[in-house]
């Protein structure tokens, strides 16, 4: 039985739920396997504390550059690459290895065999068992992976390697947040998806996206409400309207937050909550064993007639505005709330760009009015014409994403051999069309999302986007809207851009971060906050981006706040400020306002002080 604990965005309590559920299931005598598929920022091991007995380096034979002696500067590799990983600049081919998805298109089109390949490490897989007081005689089989810094496009490949270790009993998948390819790869074949949310506007918005994703994958989810302090009925009304079952509720209790911050299990440290998680675990297992009717998907909105846009990365040395990117190792740290306050404090002087295209929330606070919009294409949609197909199998052999479905023949069950494309596995690279000798693969630009240029209620230009559900190439969409913001900022009297970056360490955050003037990393004083901070500071250092750190909920755990300050010092990151724990942030969200507009007090004052420091850096 495979159960995925997922969410529309990080910070909802997904890992809190997954680890405590695994513990009570093991305590009941069940055979439990825990797979942490959130390879960009895995946190489950921080709470279940497995004893790791084996580490496995994961490599992939990959393009790493161009042989200048062989290269004739024809530009075919750059033209074929769908991931912005290769660019032709004058007399030089520039290779961006962090953006490469290893599709093989550049190798196929290069007429001089000039693409250099080698085995490249993409991450590390760790195996062990968790045997703690909750089940000393029934250890949890534990597997997780760490994506190598800068290898953003490799998340699905690494997740596939984690999933090989699913057990025969109950397997808990701690899924990546969001609705893009890492989340899709994790949940596509599970028995039940549990979507963790909270009753805030951000939580409801992200839940809606996650529900669409799971239904598109043919899975009907259930909903688990964390921090269940209902200030209005919007979440319950949405779930009732969509006929979504709320499987359980976890109270909004600071004691839970404090236990979580120290890396402990709620069911161990707060016995009063053990019954809640035991009942929740039993209900989830029961639901996973039943057939669930998948709810309806909304009718597709009409598309504009304009040709979809794609993007190319800016070449080194070109003019750039001063870009402040606000990022975090994982969602839910307060990154978007802080960005909205910066927009309030900056007035009309700076452009704003919401680069969290997977699950954008900034528009809920800035309420932009759209002035210009268009479609985004990050690849192609491919289809095999059976009338033209000669059954040579080249597409099947060359596809690096296992997206060509094979049936028939001796190995496929007999009958006529046929090939077809799995749209969920396909990443739109177009390799199948490049290698087909019979021109049997039809391709057309994929519509992967929409972009918008708007005017915020503060009067600034804002660029933002919506990635299609379960779509690919979110990094390329980030690049597109970031460049649109940069173009408009460069024509203004104050060429500055405030970027709400993507969380994590994958390709969207790489696209958010690369070439920025300064990165503000927002974190929380928890064991997961410290772990994720180290990952994102390592990424910023990898790209030589100056960075600073702001601690949200700084007084939640003094020990962890101290570790954050020490870690920032180790990475040469400046401590920019500390924001106290206060429910005013949630209340501001509910009112659709930034915290600096909502109420005076310690939180607003702390945010204003942080902005003063950052404004001086941008001046």
C-alpha cells in the first residue's frame, strides 16, 4: 500500500504529518517503509533519525561541455535544447550544466560529435532504519536522497531511484511540494494522496492547484488540515463544493510548533496527540484500500490566438537591473509575506516579479490588475502517427525519460508492435522527432502555462505566471517573467526588481537566483529550517550570489536561532534581521494585506528594519 503525503507548497506540515503517521503505524505493528522523495530538501530523517547503513552515489552520463577543437559554431545544439542549457554567443558556445536535463538532443543534432560527456554525480541515496522508542522491535525501513547542489533538472531522476525501494507493507511517500514534475513523479502510481493544507488564503490557493494535479493523474485525494484554526469558512466551503473528504485536523498549537522545531515527534513528546494520529493513520489506511471516484476537472479555459513565448537565458555581461531575490530552502517560511511588505515599503520605485510559478501566492496580497498576458511554451507536445511508424524502435531507445510506451511483440505480450507517448512522463524535449527516420512523430509547441504583466495596487509593474498543472520546464517560465520584469525596470528611473523566488534548490530556484544582485534567504529556527538553509546558502555560493539571512519566528527556538546565525557566518552570509513569532502574519494574510499595512507592532517594525538594510544595499 502506497500513501503519498503531499501539499501544494512547502510549510503546510507535510513532513510533520508523514513522520508522525509513520511512527504510529510502526507502533501498531505494521510493516512501514518511509521514502523521502523531497530530494531538494528532505527533512524526514531529521525527525525519524534513522541509522544510515549504506550510501549510494547516483550518477548520470551527461553532457558537460563542448570540445572547442571540434565545434564549428553551427548553433544546432542551442537550437535543439529545450532547457536553456546551451547558448551561442558570437564565437563561443556557452554551456549551462545546471539547466541540462540530459535529454540527448544536443548529441543527436551535433554534426561534429563535439558534445563532451562524462559520468556526473546528481545526488546521493541513503538507506537505513529508524528504530526509536515508538517501535523498538519494529523498525521503519528508511530511504532518502539529496540532490547535488546545482543539479536542478535531475529531481525526477533521483526520485525514481528512491521509489525503487518501496516496501511490501505500507510505504509512506513524503512528496515534494507543488504541482510540477517532482511532485508528479512521486504520486503518479500511489494508492492514496493526502494533501496537507491550512485554512489561510495561501493554503486554499495551493490546495486547489494540488487537487487539480492529483485528479489529472487519476487520483482522488483526501485533505488533512494542519493549524486548523478556522478564521473563516472558505476552506471547508471549497472542500464541500469539490466533494473532498477532510480526513483529519491538527490543531494550531504552539506546543506542536516547538516540538517540531527541535526535531522531535509530536506523538512522543505530546502524548495527548497520540490518539489523534493513531485515528488519522487508521482512517488513511482504510481510505487507501478503497476505490475512490475521481472528481471532475474544470473545462479548459479558451486560449489566446497569439503564438506562445519561450525564453533564453541572459548572456553574461549584458545590462541588468539590481535584482533582490527573496528565497528559502523550502516554502512556508514567510518568504511571500515578506516580499509583499517590501513591495508596500518600496512604493512605485521597484518592479516586482513572482517567480514561484509552480504555486504563486503573491497576487493574493498585491492584487495585480493584468495589463498584458500571453502563453508560455517550454517544449513540444509529441504524438506518434501509427500510419507512418515503421516500428524501428529508435524513439523508444533514445528517450531518456521512459516516455515511449511499447506494446506487442514477444516481450510486450504478442501481437503487432506499437509505440505511443506517455504525456505524463514526456518532458517535451523533442528527441523522438529528431531520431524518427519516417517522420512519424508529430510535434507542436506545448502550452505549459501563462505569463502576465500587471500593475499592483501599490502602482508597481509586476510580472507573474501560472504554470500548467503537471507541466514541465518551470525554470524556463521563471526566466521568461524575470526577463520581462528586468526589461521594464531598465526603462524606469529606478532599475530595481524585487523577486519572490521559488523555494527549494531545483531548476525554478536556480532560474530565480542566477545573476541576482543579492539574495535574502528567509528561514525559521527549526531543525528543518537549519537543514534547508544550509542547502540554499550552498546554492547561492555555487552561483557566487551575495546573500543575507532573515529569521522568521526567531523566538520560537533560541537554540536553533543560534545555529542559524553560526551557519550564516560559515557561509559568509550577513544576518539581516529577526522577526518574532506572532499570529499577526496569518491575520494579515486573511485580510489580504502585507503585515506592514495591517498593524503596527514588533513584526511590522522588524520587517521595516530589514527593508532599510536591503534598500541601502540596492542603492
